[in-house]
């Protein structure tokens, strides 16, 4: 079953990634942005999960829930597959947006909205998958929130490293943007403090 979920994450994640990278059309070598983005979306979903997993395992062990970890892991992987499917289902909306707007900043915001909508749907799935665990032991509710915090923290940094997902027309297509391995939270902090002191 885990193998099927992983295949779904790859295929459906690639589907949305390809749509995401299609901003600005396919001229001037922009096909590579489509290819790169198709690789990056499943990479984002899988890498964020794999990096967050050891901390989550330790927390489950500390809370005395290690025996249920295999079931919790299945719930997490199934949720990631669900997230990828939801994203893929939003691909036509993304392509429609691209066809009706040439504004790069608007395209970035629209994709953020699509990820937020897909993440909201995935959280509903995760809560459903976690209900048997929570009924068995209320401490799993704490673990559910712990996973969400760890995953979001790691996911934001992974998204920062893997950018650009959309790619700005008129700039060279590249897999990693310059300064990719900087700290997303440091950049946000600098932007916020710069905005506050203006």
C-alpha cells in the first residue's frame, strides 16, 4: 500500500508541478521550467516528509506511542498522496489562471492559494486517518499537532530551497535560484523588520 501512495505522490505531484511551471508559455527554452517544476513538487512533498519524520518518530517514542508508529506513518503517507491528488485536480485552474493573466506576482500568489487549498483538504484527510489512533490513545492528538508544526516548518524551508517553481519569464531557467540554500526564516525576518522600520 505504501508503494501505491508513493507512486501517487510522484505522478500527481508531477502533474501539478508541470502546470505550475507552465507560466509564460513554452517559448525560449521555458519547457525546462515545466520539467524542473514537475520534478520539484513531488521532491518538495517527499523531502519535507522525510526530513520531518525522524523528529516525529522520537516524539512518538517519548510519548509512549512507538507501537502505533507504523499506522501513523501509513496515515502520513496516505495524506501526502491525497495532497498530491488534490494539487493535480487544481491544475486546470492554475492553467486557466495563466491563460488569463501575465502578471508574475499574481501567478505566485495564485499558486500559494492552490497549495493552501490542497493543504487544507489534506488536513481533513489526515484527521480522518488519525481518528482510530486518537480513539485508541488521546496522546495521538498531540502527535497530530506536532506533525503539522514540524512538517510546516520543514516544508517552508524546502520550498525556499527548491524555488523557483513558477519561474519568471525573461530570466534564465534554472533548477535552483541563486542563494537557494539560505535560511527562509532569516529572509522573512529581514523583510519584516525592513518593512516595520520604513
